[in-house]
C-alpha cells in the first residue's frame, strides 16, 4: 500500500512523462492525460490487484479498460512506471514502428493493453463483457473503466449503461472523467450532459462523486467504490477533474485537449512538475 | 463427379443449421457463449438457451453494445457468438467490429442470418448485399458463407475451435440441403469441389451454390463440362484451388447473393488477374438495393437465378474461344 505522498510523487513523474512525450512528437493529447494522472496513479499503484508479467486473459486479477483512448500518454506512462514495459519505451510514443500507437492497441502487443480504443463510446461495452466473463469464471476480481465526459454523447454508452444495470453487472466500476471540456469547447456548450448523477441513477446504477485531482480523495473514493460493488448494481464514479491539471497554463481549458507544447512551454511545464522518479 | 450426380436430401433453413450447430458447439465447449440482440427466435437459439441459460446473454436491441460485450468476453477465455440479422451484424456496427474485434484481435464469432435478397418480403432495409465486402476488407477477419443446412451446422461447430474473428453468413428461407449430414465435407479455408470439368469453372457461395448445381446440370445436358466449386470460405480464399481450376477451364462464372462490387466475384477476379487472367462473368446484384418480394421472384428479377448462371457460363465459354 503506497502512501499518499508516494502516490503524489509518482503522479508528478507521470505528468512530466506526459508533457515530454507529447512535446517530443508535437502531437497527442496532454489535457485529459494530465487531468487523469492522479486517478490512474492511484488505481495502478494502490488499488488494482494485478499480475505481472502481463497476460491477455486477465483471470485472477483486476482489469482496467481505457475507453477514451486519446489520453494514451497518461496510460502509457502509468503502465511503464507500474512495470508492464521499460520506461525507455515511452520515447517511442507515436513514432513509426512503435508499440505505443497514438491510441492504445493490442495489435502491437504492448503489455497492459487488452483492447484498442480511440473511436469513442466502445469501452464500457467491452468492460461489461470482461466483467460478465469474470462472473462466468467465478472470478471475484473487479473490472474498472475510464470514460471521457464528452464520450457520453456516444449512443453506445447508454446501450451499455442500460445493459449493465439490467444484467446486474456489479463487479464493474466505471469512472467518468468529468472535466466539462471537449475538443470544440465546454461540454455544456457543445452538447449538454444534463444531470449525470440522476441519469445514471435512473438507469439503475450506484452513483458516487469523487474529487479526481486530490490524491487522498481518489484513494478513499476508489475504496468506497469497491465497497459499493457486489450489491447488485454497477458502480459509476463521477470524477471531477481539471483538464490540464498540474500545468498552470493548460488548466481548465479545452484548448489543450489535443495540442503539444512548444519548447518554451515544455520548459515552463517541467519547472512546475518535480522529477521524482527520473525521466525516461 | 458431375453436377448430375448431386442429389437433394431435403429442404431446410440454413439458420436452423446454425441453431443446431450452436447448441452442439455449446455441448462440446463450455466456453461457448451466445449473445443476441432480441432475435433469439429468428436465429433458432431455443435449444441452446434451454440447455445453457447461464451462457446466453440477451442484449436487447443494441447491436453496437453486443459487439463490444462480445469483445470483452474473450478476455477471460470465452468464445462469444453474436447473433442477429446480417445487416445489423455488419453495417450497423462496422466501427465496433473494426476497433473492438478485428483490430483488437478478439476471438468473436459474428453469426449473421437473413442475409441477401432471399430474406424476401421485409425488403431492402434488411436485405444487406454489401456485408461480405465489408467483412472481408477487415484485416484478420475470416469470412464464411456456407451453402446449406448441413454445411451451416458444420461451420457453426467448426468456428468454435478456430482462433480469431469470424463472420458467418447464412439465410432465412428453406433451401436445398445436399451436403453431407455429418459435415465431413466441410473444412474452413478449403474450397469444396462439387463437380469436375474442363469447359468452365463456376465459383459460388451460400444459397447460390444450389442454383449453380441446377445450372451445372443444364449445362451438362447441353454438352458442357462444368467444374463447380463451393467457395464457402471467402477469406482466407483457397487460392490454390481457384488457380488450379481456371488453369484447366480457362474461364469462370462467380455466383453470390451479394453486390458484385466487393464480394466473392472480386476475390476470384483478383486471384485470376494476378495469376492466370481469364474471362469472368459475375452473377450477383449489380450495384443496387433489393426490394420486397418472394425470394424466388427476387432472384429472378435481379439476375441471380439458374438460367442467369447458365447464360453467364455460355458467355464466358464464348469469350474464351473468341
């Protein structure tokens, strides 16, 4: 069990990895990646019961599915830092002949990834399938998933939300990155999400809210989520985050959804993020 | 081996062959799981559901979600069979299949009934004629179009132990059933030669294989020597069998219940063009949608009937000589 300070140190390094990876190839999605750095750090270093080396089958361990695949920088950094592959491989992000594709894929056999994502709205269905397989196999472990809030505009998400409640998929914990931003602007301007908590409740889910950029809140929130599991309802965690969290000039704006910092901006960003574990 | 020697056993729906096959696959393999999008009855899932209720997942009318759930079930070792009509198995869910199944290398069996014009009265909204093309274009996807009840049953069982994503296409109406009852004449990826001949090769799949048998009998009566090959596996294509046949006959007819753009005919033509160019005539829908009507009337109207295959063969033979 990692301490809050240890987790914060890891998250700081993960944020450095994110901005360096995106800067190196001048492409990628830093905003959502930075916002979810605390969540994925807490998940992989404090919550998930995982087995290494990686096996696709995933029997006897907790599983995580990233549905909003564009935040691949944070996913790759956390997977590497958690021991799935060498951190030096982060330098290959988005380059030719790399296992670290722009959006995550199983096709290049990167350890830690069990499904391709990028085309939005598909990951919740996949997570439900994996959770149902666990039930069929008598496997008591959990399935976690992460989704963007803008991603909830995809219709398939609501097909899946309906299915999970109907079939009582209560070993599933789906977290929504509730940062209120998407490429074209604030979600409330692009396509209002309405009252998300009431919507998930109306579909029959157990719903909780969590501060996603407060490490203590994330750690305790994930514990609360797993305690709520196994009671006949899938669990939805509405996680409030700030897009671009941790780099002051990127925070809170959709402008940094999918653009890379220049050299000066990289320098400014890295000055705000302590190198705790050593850069890749 | 002549078309004249091929005898009809009975008439049965290919989808009923699927229903029997998936029940037996479930008996043989405890990892077989069946999903449907509110079409359990149409896909003849009754025996499977009764025997293995815990391995049946009703998804409601939500095909995109069904495809994703199937992909997820493979993580944990399940062998999911998704079941709905061919249109909703492909066109409606193309991106889900592309990303979550094909690109993700998932061992999902996409089982599609009511394909093609022979769906009949429901009309063009349901008569998909583009699905073979859509599926064969996906890297890593195996595409199987069995010709009758017995073969559909055999294919349904065979795909359980065949690793990788599969598209299995079959149909709605009662149709001529003539392949071996035990399915021993079916092997994934291996073309099935139904008659030996030297004047023309006929490559057919699905319901049109029996139409090609009927055409072959007529052509034989006219004095032609016909080589009829059932291409039940369109991808991976048995190229060796295709090349060997066209080298011998020098011309070909392709026959499918599908648009001639992107289907079996295109696959055969590509093998011919790159290995042994020959005249080819295509039987299939000509870049058009279907319409409501009786299956036999639709096949006639759209040029997919027995006399059309006969005429196409004679034209191919004439082009070869010309």
